[in-house]
């Protein structure tokens, strides 16, 4: 019998869980098993400052190596967790290792969707953006004058487009849906972000899918698009969403539906196994959601740490997110799932504005574009459960402070 906590996944949530337990003075043995070769690091800069070459990798690390030693956290890098034996409470790793656990935490994150090989997805020069290796390969490709095709007009695709333009590339974004950001933001937000990119000479082609990539000697050279046109390209970035890494849990017989199912304490269908971060599906307002954000990975991991340490407080997410594109900061508070109404409000600075989301007349989220005041106000409203006065919000000259009462 051991009380060892084994954490699978050395990423945002895995690190936050270990760090919070130590901050709570929990002294149980902790082992983190991570597939990547580097210590846990933050991913957001991979399509922002790191890809721009403005941030060294060391600055992405949550903590330097000695932190793990000083805090008695064993970390096994370049190690793939292959199987969970729930009956004997053991984790098996691909290198033949067997780890006994008292508690197991799955923080395995998510994997970018790839294009099938039948349409050229396996050609050289076709990339996704998930980890340091991807970002390093992309940085090598990003040389002025080259032509990049970005497939998918979501946050990852648009951030990559911004970096590529900054580095002097010719950039085309194709989006199969009617508009960019279709899955994550309102039309108003998409309209503003489209203009921001077009003003910087990014070509955005909406309602345009990929038929297939064309290769020469194993490397992508062109893309045939759904409108019948062909585009010559030097390389391609695929940003078409992610799938949760729930295979390990599924094979162990845990409840899995597009992510590992957990309760409000982060517990899976096996009470000694927890899951959190991108790989977990959690209860939310009577339904279930999966959140792909730093906020959720950290807050959920910290909430689970408190539970493992003996607490009993449920995790109630207060989602927030951000995306940096050029000098534009998009900040999002709340979760706009199921919105049925939006309101656009201009900010006090040139180019600043906010889009407010409502569902059944209830305020649920705000997108703030270069508008920190709208973001902070929206976040406070959501945290305190106040439904803002619509007349005040609609009055473009009113002070947002009034909304907080
Ligand atoms: C390029 C990029 C930009 C982003 N920008 C933003 C942003 O601006 N704002 C924001 O809020 N969020 C952003 N995100 C999302 C955010 O980074 C993720 O939501 C967050 O990292 C999730 O944390 P996690 O711990 O669940 O997963 P991760 O941080 O992905 O960590 C999971 C780890 O588990 C490892 N793993 C998986 N399976 C196994 C196994 N079987 N054995 C061993 N190891 C395993 C993986 O290799 C990985 O290292 C971005 C993500 C990316 C990729």
C-alpha cells in the first residue's frame, strides 16, 4: 500500500496539481510522468511571443529543475504512460516501468486534429501547433516572403497568421464554416478580427474548405480548395481543433465521452482516479463541458489538490481566456455557450470595443478587444452573479463602473 500520487501528464494542470499540494503542505510522495522531454511549460506563447522569437524557452518553464528536487516531486520525462491496472493500483509505462499509486491524476491534455493522410496530411511541411517541437519546426519555416496556408480560422490559426505576417510571410487562412471564429465567438467579434487581419494583408477565405494537399517528393507544394482553386504554398499549419487525450482512461474502463468524465471534485468513475484540464469533461449548469484553457487547467487542478489534501469544496469554473494577435489583445470572461443575443459596445480608446453575450436575458460572457475595462467589469459581474443593467450597457457614453452597483 502506498499513498503516492502519480500524475500522468507534465503540462499545465499536472504541474499546478503538484505545486498546489506542496503549497498546502501535503507531504505525500508525488511522481509526475510526462511524455515530452522538457519540464512543464506554458503553451500559450508557442503561437505568440515564442514563435515570434521574442521569448526564450526557459521563460516558458513554470519552475526550474531544482524546484522539483527542493519540493520532493519526482518527475519522469520522455516517459509514456501506457496502461492503468486499477485492480492493483498500478501505472505501467512504455519503458517497462511500474508505478504503484494510492491516487492517480490524469492530466493528459489534448491532441490537435490532423488532416488524413489520404488528402496529404502526412506530407512534409504540414504542421500543427501543440508543443515546443511543433513551435520550433514552425519557427524554422517562418522566413520572410514564404507562403503559408493556415487551415482553420480559430484562435490558434489566427494567432499563427499574426506571427507569420509579423515575420513577413504571405498568409492565407481558409475556413470551411461561414466565418472565422464560428465555434467560439459571435459574428461581431469575427467581423472585427477579420478586418484586423485583412488590414495587415492576410487573405481570409471563408466558406472555403480543403480538397487536398498536393505534394512533390514528399513535401507539400500546393493546396486544392473546395471552390476549385489551387494555391501554391511553402508550408501549411493545421488549426482545426483538438481531441481530448482520453484513450488511457477509456482502456482502463473509466467513463469517457469526448473527454474523461469527472464530478465537481474532479473525480472519475473510479474514486481513486482524478482527471483535470483539457482531457476532462466536467459538470456545468446542469450539463457537461470540456474547457481548453489555462484558467481551467490551473483552477481545476488547484481545486482537486484541495480535495486530495482532505478538503470537500466543489470546483465551480469561472472561465476566462485570452488571445494575442498583433498588438490586439482579445480577452474573454465567461463562457458564451448557447447565447441568443449579443450587444456591441465601443470602448473609450480608438480600436477598443466589447461584445456582450446573453442567454435568456442573462449575461453570460464578454469578448473585450483592447478593452481591459470591459473585461474586468464583465468578469466581476459574472463572479458576483449580477445581471448588468441593459440600458447602462447600451448607452455608449455611460461608465461601466455603474454596472457594478
Ligand atoms: C499553441 C497554443 C496556444 C494556446 N493559447 C492559449 C491562450 O492564449 N489562452 C489560454 O487560456 N489557453 C491557451 N491554450 C490552451 C492551454 O495551453 C491548454 O488549455 C492547457 O495547456 C491545458 O493544460 P493540460 O494540463 O490539460 O494539458 P497540457 O498542458 O497539454 O499537458 C498535457 C501533457 O500530458 C502529456 N501526455 C499526454 N498523454 C500522456 C501519456 N499517456 N503519458 C505521458 N504523458 C502524456 C502531453 O504530452 C502533455 O505534455 C493554448 C494551447 C496551445 C497549444
